[in-house]
C-alpha cells in the first residue's frame, strides 16, 4: 500500500476524515490503518501498538461507558502505550521536550486539540509532544486503580483538559529540578 492508497482507504471509511499528510497510522470506522514502509518496518511496530491502543480504548472505554472520544486522553495514553515516550525518556529527549514547553507561551488547552481543526502540529507546538507529556504525567501521578477510574469519568477528564498540560509541565519541572 502506498500513501495514496492509504489515504483513499481512510476516505472510503470516513469521507469527512481530515487526516494530516504526515500520518503513518490512524483509527477510522472501527478499523486501524497503518502505512507500512518496508525500509522502516520495525518503526511500524510503534504505530501498530499506538493504533491498536485506540481500537481497544474505543471498544472498552468509550463504547462501554457511552462516552464520546476525547482526543487528548486517548492520544496521551496511546503515546505512552506504544513505547515512544519511554524511548524519549531513555535517550534524554523527553527532558528536552519539557525544557522547550516550559518557555512556550502559546500552548493550547488540551481540550482544544482536534485533528479536524488541523491544530495537532503547528508552528508553535507539536501536539504529539504534548500528548506524551500529559500521558506520562497521568501514568506517574495516578495509581493503576485511580487511572482506571479516571478514564471513565468524562466530566472530570473534560474539566482537567483545561489545566492538565500546565499541571504536567509543572510536575516534570519539579521532578527534573528545572527553574
């Protein structure tokens, strides 16, 4: 499958889908789509894990609890499930993300991030970095039971979506002793 076939398949599943041109995988119409490049096949394992997380989260959280998708929540958790955040922590790039974010005055509220708005990656920020930071914050500050309870509370999640990025950055600034 080439990139054109990949996007045509997404449009067939959802004619109104607004997918970014750089997408390597997505979750539309109850299906996981992954663009495989034989040169970088091992990198696609991250994409497979990430998109599979969305599939399971949709089925076992959103559908089971009669919730609408909250982009920042499942993207944040998927970004930590797929192994890419752990890799960034190990190679020191996660700390670089925190250092960049702590000085950025143009960060969005997490609730405002939507693929349909085209505001996941902008000149002011990379939403995937924000997802990684917020997801890691949730994982590090909540016990497993607290997190399982939290992801079922749509009202709490939406309320937190207005302040969780700031709380996450503050947490990691303290953790890494950054001023």
